[in-house]
């Protein structure tokens, strides 16, 4: 499943990364090299095998519905590169 | 009643499915211990988890699971004993982690069905595809600064149930009836407050049209965030019409996302479904799968309250109500409880009439909810009793009701204090009648001469003279006798 | 005084308890060594003032007799652990100036046990790499370097270099595909990756959630046992944390290993295996045999697929885990006209090449149309790899393999840097263990002809670190490796 330049751009956008135009070719080649390598997995017969998400297959632990957290506004905002009026500020989002 | 859009050439049918996001009622968020309260200062009810800080991990809130199971049972749906949380990946400023924890391939609730009643007296079953639980996003505030949006994470991480229906709706009315029914059910269950205008219940509609008789589905448009039942109906109607117009002009519809404009009632284009919508779902590695036992589900079943459909049937049977009255009385659990409390030991049908009539009219006129009503169920029950026992007449009862509204007391007390007790003493009534007849000799003569419609005049005069306290039936009988 | 820094944790604890020296003296000795060892670039943040404060408190504890398990022991912390009030960047530009307002569970456990933190240790950016060359703060240097600068391995390369050069008594590391064991091997120290779930992941910056696991990097096996006991434990804040009692690992040290079955996986001995590595491997097996252990050949047939499997699963998870770095709530922010520009500018500038490569591969393998072929396939192979181990452990109690196929290479090594896959091959012997969630220890076996350390790996059954420690301690005794 070789990928092309267009795919490189699409994947980069999905990941919100920019690949400079003069790097696309190179990125694509590198990508295909890695993909070729991981495609060794095709050799493996996995027909009756269930996917393994995590080695921990026990049931999810659950917490009681009590308020134990929050009320740390200052700490939450502490590292904000831009905050105004107690909000995180971003460029205008229009929808 | 089949709803279609008729044009000169064709007859079109609507195919619509709904996705409803219901905020789960719980004290703390679905994956953090921060409070779910709103209205507080921005970014207060936010934990480091809700703010997507590095290294933070989610821990599932028991209550949210229980609420979803309850809702599933309330929608007659399959509860899945094995479900899995997944990540839905997308970038948006209100999504702190760059992904939403939701359920994808294995939701907690599977197929179900909800019966809706339509205005023509028919009913219809709407299929529930699934319910999954997930986290809400933060809120963006756009009107504080022309160049910036502000993000408040108070809402981020509040539990949501996303209820997905089959594309079973063929008219705006059906969708409206379903939304009202769903709202009523979640409110009964106490799993969501159902307030669409406050955003605790939000609806997206998937709308397409097809020629009547056509089997396949055409491309659909998804209309986002329609925040009232009325708007949902409007959005479906107008979006369907828009699509019909495009088809009739030879155009095609592309799968797209649209937004409802409250001011125009129309939908407007947002974006095409494309590569950007590739959410790259995968199982959430921070959360093991959720397994529920039969015992757990059975225990929740035992806790289930009587739901509107069952209650309605029972009201019709036990209280001899009309389907219409029973429907209104069971729409909310509060109303139903009020009614049942009032009807206890009294004539249910009459109690219903008082509630649906005078009480609701007064509440509406004063913009009050039932919880704010000055009149208690016991007052209504006693009022109905006083009439039944001939203590007061229906007419006086209306006055008693007004007194009660203004100065909440038990009706018997009002009747006592104001001396409104109906006179049932034959002698006393005869005395009043005699004096009325004596004062109107001309009319008596005219009546006897054949002007029988004067009978009403005499009744009126007697009632007036008794200040309304005379038992009208007795007045009738005695008058008839006296006038011969 | 210089001798103090050469003491192991257990030796230092003895000296502190018997008041041969104070915690402040011990800490000062390490601070002096840190200054002398700056050429190794092991620390990215030094917190010497706080360390002295902590040491002073530790001395009080000793005076009061309230000393705890690691009272006054100066440790280095990998920069992947969030430390409250101390800059934590995962050695990435994108987390510039990030100061967590919370303490990771593992480091909190260490603090609760009385340890002293000297600073934050260099690593590959977000733990992605095998050499620390992807660190935003330039690579750490292997203290075994002579004329040319060698890598300390990675990703926990700063930790390995610091322990090796006696710039801390012990350090924390994390291991997703070999990130504790490979640098331990390169720097001639001991490191254990415990069973997945043994140490809480809460507060550790996530790379690949289903694989990440914290562990100690120490001067010897006893220290590893002491440190792990203090770091591990069930944490309700991490839903994947194991609710299993943590044994006193130190107790098993010195126990007889007679009759222990030690498996040698045939698939690890390829024709291309480095001769020196192979001969040390044989030597280690021989040593076990002499102690009465039984050497058995085992098969892990899917070994060859472990790396490709890892390079689907880890990037997939990381593409999602690293989506939160968007310039909005913390870290680097490069502004842009629209929100998407803000994201793209910040992320393009903030992430290094290897991290971006893995994010893009992960994004691709999760995207629509490729998910089944890559991600699901990898998860199925992951199960096969886990089953390989389960079958192998029917025949043996422990598996012995080399840790790394070679010794430390030069910083800037051409073949490693030209082709990412060559760098990935560093983990060829370690990565299966992470996929199967098993515990594994690396300890030094000797020096190669270049005078560089090589490590041996002992892999145990899930939650059976005790057998590893028991055997590791025995092997360590026989090897008698001379530490720096």
C-alpha cells in the first residue's frame, strides 16, 4: 500500500503538521520504506485471532460519583500561553 | 396520515434519523471528579484531566454507566454486557485532548424501540439504533472579543449519552413527538434534565428525501445542534423542501453538514463530509473494557420507575381518563404524581378536569410551573369531593378555586369561612323560592301562560337571592313543583 | 567524600541509618558530581536547592527515627514524569516552560518514601528514540565514551548516563519498547521494566499508553528491587493499574535458583547476531547452569514480527496521545490566523522529526481504509506474540536473552540516522516484552572488545518480578561486573 504525495499532505493535515513542499517527496519515500517494512505482518496468519488491545483484560474499575477534584482554576490556567478573563484564548473559531 | 412534499411533478417522502446528545445527570464528570455544575465562574469545575494536561488519565464514573443502562431499559433496548471505550480523534479548541472518549464499535446499549402517539390518533414505533456514553466538550465563547474565542472547560468531561435512532421519521411531526417522548422518558428516569434550550439535550438530524415508493436512501444532510423541539421540526421540514427543490431542478445532494439558523428557520451549509472527518477511532488504551453482569442489570431493572406509556395505560384504565387527558397528565412525572395524589380516594376523571382546566390555565397565566403551584393535590381532591357531596355547587367551586389560588387553604376551610356551604335544606330553599315568586307575579303569570323559557330566569333569581349557596338541583325540582 | 557517590542505594541507606554521613552530605556529594559530569548532558533541569532542603528534612527524619524506605537517597527523575512545580518537557520544544501543578504517582511514591530529587534527566523527545539524539536539549553522552562521543541509549539515556556516572544514586526510567533496558545495557547499569500495570502511569507523559511502564534504573539488582518496591502499587487514578499486592522484592535476593528453568529462545539467535553478544549469552547460561538451573530451548515464533507490530501500535497511540499539544493550554504556542493555523504552526515547530514521523505513521495506520490492514492486524499479531510467551512459560520460569544486539554507538552514527528502521532495530530483543506486558530486567554482563558494556535480559511471567530478581541477583554475583 504505497502512499503518494497527496496522501502525505492529507495525513499531515489530519495530524495538524506541515510538511514543507520541498520535503514531501522525501517524506513520502521514508514513509513507504517504513510501511513496506511493517507490511511483513501480512505473512502472519491471523485468521482466528482476536485483536489484543491491552494486556490488561480485566473489567474497567469505576469510581463513586462524588466531587473530589476541580476548583483549581489558577493551577489549570497557570501554564496557558494566552489567557484572558480566566479563559483560554484562541484565534476566532467560526462555525 | 402520510406526510409528503408534493410538487407539480412528484411526491416526495422524508427519511430522517435523529442523534440526540443527552447530558447525564451525575454529580461529577464522567472521567474526573470535578463537579458538573454550570453557572460557576469559567474554568472552575475543571480538573487537570478535563483540561487535557500531560500524563492525566480518565477514571470512569459509576453513576454515568448506571444512568445509561437505566435510559437503555427505558427505551426498551438491549443492554450490552460488554462495551468498549474508543477515542474519536479530531482537533478543535473545545476538545482538550485532541480526542473525545466515546464508544464506537461496542456501545453500552443496543437496539430498542419507542412508541410515539400522533395527532391523528395513530401511533408508530421508532427504532433506537444504540446509545453510547461519552464526554462533553468545552464551551467556546465568541462574543467577548471580535478576534478571539475564549474557552471555558467547565462543561468539558460532563457525561453524555448519545441516543441514535433509525431513519424512521417520515414527517416533522413524528420527530417532534419522538423528542417530546424521549424528553419525558429521560426526565421520568432522572437520567437527563431534558432542557433543550439550555443545551442539556441537543439534537442533530440526518435528513434526506426520496420519491414516494423509492426504496433506497439518497444522500443525506446532517443538521447540527437544533436546540428545541420546534426548531427540530422546522429544520426537518425546511431542509427536506430545500433538497426537493434541488432535485427538481436537476441537481444533486452531496453528503454534508449543515447548521440550523434560528432566525430564518432555514439550514445553512457548514462543510462537506470529507477526509477531514476521518476520526481515526480506536479503542481507548487508558480504559479496559466495561463488563456488566446480569445481576447488575437486574438490580437496575428493579429500581426502574413506571414510565409514561405504562402510566398512561394505567390512568386510562384506573381513572377512566380519555387517552388525550392521560397523555398530557403523564408527559411529566411531576404532573402524573400530582394527579395521582389529587385523585387518591376521589373521582379521578373530575380531578383530571380541574388539573387540566383551571389549574393549568392559572399556572400558564402566571407563568408558574407545577412545583410552584400554590394549590396542592389535596386541595384539588377535596374540592372535587365537596362538589360530589353537594356541599358546594360546581359554580361555587370555581370561586373557591380562585380563593385557594390567592390564599392557599383547604377548600373546606374556605367554604366554612366564607359561608359558601350549599343550602340543601328544603325548607330554606322553599322560603327563598317563595319570596322570589312573590316578587315577580307578572313573570309567574307569563310562565303559567306558556312562556316556559322563563324558568331559567327564576333559577337565576333564586340562586342570586341565595348568594349561590342553594343546591341548584333542588332549586330546579322545587321550582318546577311550585310553578306547576 | 567522593566515595559516597559510589555507594549503592542499599549501602547509602546503611550509612545514613548508622549516621556515618548525613543526607545533606550525601546530596552535596552528588551535586558536586553533577557539576563535574555536565559534559554528559544527563540533566536537563537541576533542582539542587530543593534537593538540599529535602535532604535536610531527611536528616531530621533520621534524628527522629521516622526515616522511611528511601530516606535521604538522591535520585534523578526522567523528564517524562510530571513533577509539581518543576519544569517537565519530555525533552520536547512543544512543552517549553511547562511546569506541572501535580506530581506523578510514581515520583510521589518516591517522595513519600523520603527520597531526594536532584533534577530531571535527559531523554529522547517524548521517549521516542534509542539514543537521546531526538532530545530537544541535545543528546546525553555515554560515560563510557573515550575519543568519540557515544550515545547512552534511549529513551531513558539521561537516566542511564546519570546512574553510570554516579550523578545520582538511582533514577527513574520508562520503557515502552526497551527504553529502560537498552540504555541500561549501553551504560553498564541495571534496569527493570516491571509488568504492565505494576507502576501507575498517572502523571507520566504518555507515549504509547498500552505499552508504557515506569521502572527503576540502578547501580545493581538489589537497588532495583528496593526502588521498584517504592515506585509500584495500585493507583485508582490509573484504570490500567493492577490491583495486586507489591511483594518485598528484596527478600528473594540470595535465594537458591537450583532447579529454575531458564528458557533460551532460539529465534533470538540469528546468524547475524554479534559474536561477542552471543558468547556473553552462552556465558550467562553457563553461569546459571553452574548454579543448578536448567537451561531449556524455547521458541517464540513470532519474534520477528514484534518490531513491525510495535511500529504500528505505538505510533497509532502516540498520534492520539500527542494531539493535546496544540498551543492552547500549555507549552509552546506559535500563533496563527485561525485555530488550525495555530495548531499547525505550533505542532510543526514544536515537535522534532522523529516524533512527527511517528505521529504521521500513527495517523495513517488509524485512518479510514487502512485501519484493518495495519492497526487491527498488528493487534492480532500482538496477541500471537503474547501467546508465544504464555506457551514458552509452560516450559520455563524465566527467559534469558541479550538486551541489545550491540553496544553503544556514536552520537550522529550515519546508518542509525539515515534510516529510521536501523534505529528501531535497537529494540529487537526488548520490544516483544512490552507487547506482552511482561517484566524484564537488564543487567551488565561484561565489556565488549571496544570496552563497552553489554547487557543481559531476564524476562519473567506477568507479575513475577521476584523470580527475575532472584535469578538476576545470582547472575550479578557471578558476573561481578565492575561499575564505573
